[in-house]
């Protein structure tokens, strides 16, 4: 067990240290970075879903005043590697999905580039495509692994026999649609070559990950690439790895006569080029005895992937550890289609998977004649059902008990549809939340002491709006036993010591633990009275207890919804999340993260669905006019609280991740509340009005 760091600055609700600059608009984002004499890029995208470019005419575009160059597969620079189809930009005439880059215009202004891109004429040899996602698709297959490295299928006991003998059986299918990341800052890059070296200002969740991805593509050493991202305007996972637009910008900078290239995706372009959450079809079967204790859990998932690049979301993985049952089975099947490449979106796997599982648990509770919270209590495991390991900390039932009292669970109607107020049917629902704890290896931090009594703390971490600038300074202040004002934090640049990606709710634990280790090494090397200029760089030590415990965060989501009896309009009037996530470093920024996840859960439950037209391989609602994300009018009283705890087995920080657990279980709680309000069980997201008018 790691020796825990004492808390002084940590645990206080400090305002964001970067808040004033962001409010005033002086915090530079990727596209804002001033560069001398830039060139602007606008792409040409494929208008077919599969085939090849048979001919392309750029003459009219090249004739436009202010156009510098037009790149196509015929004249674009060759990449050193092109085995990753997403990154093989302009390397050949083949087309794998609608929206793929097939040309790029470089011009003196963005407006000129956009206009000229519309003048590029293209001919196609069209191949038959398949963009229809169905659970029974004949081409589905089992991936080698799912996201996070987990095995695709698991089995324990005899599920079929247990279901056949169960006193109560729940057998239902739940579906979630495609979800699209829409951070406020679009994906954008500024690329400049300085001889054989590359400088990038990129909107990314991991500067070192961008460097490591681009180096082999362009055949240069990683140390010859500098990536800077001091501020990132949201990401939700979509900026956790570079996408094709970064490769295109770097390639264009090779053809711009030494001038830097600026490229920002439009909102519409992001729907096909920045990753998205795959739709899922989840077949959930639960068996229970007469007392409501689970005897069997089966969670079988079908989801899509792009034919040109596999991504397997780990949707059924949460079912492996949530509840105790001797007989368990989970599986994942992928349907390869001619569609854009899916990727990470906030809590991949846990987010859609907990909708299916937690809605099924609500249905099972009714079938067993039990209160939904009581059903969960009767199926609380003593050990992790998947690994047999003890949980480092599992306070799920305490979250439910705390939340039930605070939210007013006793006011829930015992009869679905039994509460009518001023023409609105009112219901209350709940669901469990969970997310695994990750602490990524390979991080390093550098600490230097200045003659003025300040410490410079350097680590190549990222702040995508989550508060890293603030919480890492708090951790450093406590680790160095100095005032917060004495810490000069530097993050977001590959010139700093290596840091892992801000993803998987792992950032604070990974980077904070590394800063603690560096501070310990600094004191050992330089003592309590270091000389001016003293400096130490250190990596986080290995955790001697790694693998001994199952480390997860847990939570209880509560929702009150109102469904209009005449129109079917659904409103979430109240939400409360109660979370167990280890030590909370900064309550102000933590609450923002929890509520942000819950708000995304409202969008998932009520609004968000990428609508694929299979005739064209096109997401037709590819803008914020038709793909609605929650606005102020959609979000009522949303609150988040947490249990005061320190996880003794999660490292010296004692904290687990909080960035993603807020969205898990949120949609299920809303769907369960909608059923309590109306008596109509909706198993297909989103919960739109017409579904309540049957």
C-alpha cells in the first residue's frame, strides 16, 4: 500500500487558475496560436461511401486568386507508412467511407480555400457499399479484443441451464444509437515544418501521443516533433488520438513553401472525421430465484465498426463485475460497414453497456416484486465476480442509501403512471454507475527550485477543460509542502517530460502520482533547503500492490422526469448523482466533471442519435441544428455529491477517476423514471415523444 500524501491544498475548492484567461479570451487554443504568414487548408471530401476516384480536375480551383496548391492522391507527398487506413490520407484513389479526404486546397484565406474546394471536380468508380447496421448482419465477427485490451467473450457456469431453472427470467433487447462528440472547440491543427523538424499546435488530449503517432507516418524521429496544446476546448475522447485531419495538415505543410498551415474541421466535418460512439444492440437475459437473487447474467452485444479500421467498444464489460451471479456470459460481435471510423466517446463501453444492464435490472425488480434499490442490495457481490479479487473500495449501496434519502425516493409512485400533476406524469428512477480505475505507466515529471522560492513543476499533461491546470498545482503544493502560490506548473507540450493521454479518467491519478514521486525524489536529492537551480526528474514508481485488488469507482444516479400526458414531451426536472471515487482533489472542478457527465447523460437519454442514411452512408443530421445536445432549457436541477473517502490502494493520491463515471447509468436512471411516470417501457434510446403516445 502506498504512503498517502497529506492534504492541505488538496480538498479545497480553488477557482481554476486558467479561468480568468479563458473568460477574457486570452487563453490560446490550437487555431489561435499566432504564426507568421499562415496558409489555410480546406478539404474536399468523398461523396460516395465506397469505390475509387476515377478522375479529378483541379484546374478551376487552382485558377482562383489566392490559391496556393491543390493536393490530391496524384501529387500528395508519400507517407513512410500507410498501413493504418484512417491515416493513409491521399495515398491512393480508394474510398472507404463518405466524407473521406480526397483532396485539399491551400489558400491565403480560409474563405478562398473553402470556395476553391467547391470547384474541384471528381469522378468515381462506385462500388456497392453496405452502411446498414442490424443485429443479424451476416458479416458480423468476433474481434480479437475489445477496447482496453479486454477479451471479447467471457463465460462462467452454465447460463442456459440457470435460466431454464430460474424462478424469474428477464429476456429483453436494448438499443443505443450512434453518439457524436461535439466539444466546443472543433478539432484543429497548426502545422509548420522547420527543416526536418515539425512543430504542431494541436487540439489534443495527449501531446506525446500525437508525436508518437505521427513520427512513423512521416519517417522522422519523435524528438523532431514538437506538439503544444496548453488549452483544449473539450474532447470527450475524440481528441485522445490524432485523426486524419492532423495527418493532412502536416502533409499540406510539406507543400506550402515553408509556411505554416492552419486547419480546423467544421462542425459538419467532425461527424465523419473525429470518431463517434458506435450504435449497439444489447441482448440482456437475467435469471433470479424467488428472493430476487441473480442466478444468471447474459449480456450479448452487437455493434458496428468501419470496414477500413476496427474499433470494438467494450459494451458488455461492466456486466462482468457489477452484480453477483454464479452463471455469467458476455460477448461482443462487430458488423463491418462502409462508414466512418468509430472511436472513443466519454466512458466508451461503460456508458452504453450500463444503459442495457441497469434498465434490465429495473425490469427484473418489477418482475420480482421488489424495490429496484432492494434488488441491487440483494445482488451486491463480496468479491469482484470477474476476477475473484477483493474490491479496493466498493460503496455502491452507501451511494444508494445516501441518494435515496436526499432525493426523496419514498415519494416515488408505487404504481407506474400513478402520479399526475398539472397534465404531466411524474416518475422517479435510479440506476447504478461505475467506471474502472486506471493509472497509466510511463509518465515522468521534472521539478526545479528557483531562487525566489518558487518551484517549477513540468509534465506534458493536458487540460481539456477538466481542471488539470488547477488540481495538478494543488497536488504539487502538497507534495512539495509549499504554498500553492509557489508552484509554477507547465503542461501541454512535448518539450516537457512525457505524460499519458488525458483519457479513461486516468489523468489526475497518473500525472498526480508522478508529481508526488518527483517531489519525493527532489527532497531526497536536494534536502529541505535546496539551492537555487536544483532540479530533479523522476518517473512514477511501480505499484507493489498492482493486481491485488479490483479498483473501480461506483455511483448511484437518481432522476425525476415529467412526461406530458397529451404530447409525450419528456423533461428531466431533477437529477442527483452520488459517487464514490476516492479522494476528491478539488470539489469545485470535481462537481463540474460529475455534472458535465450527467448532462451528457441527459442528451444521450432524450436527444442524441446520429441518423445514418444507408443509401448514401451519410449521417444526415450532421450539425448542431439537427443533432441536438442539451441546452440550458433541457437541464433542470442537476446536482452531484460524493462520499468522503480515500482509496488506500489507488496510490499515494488516494483518488480514482471522475471524468467519465457521471455519464454511466444516467440514461438508464432517466429511462427507469420515465417508466415509473408512464408505465411505458422504452428500451430504445433516445426517449422521444412519439414513443410515449402508443
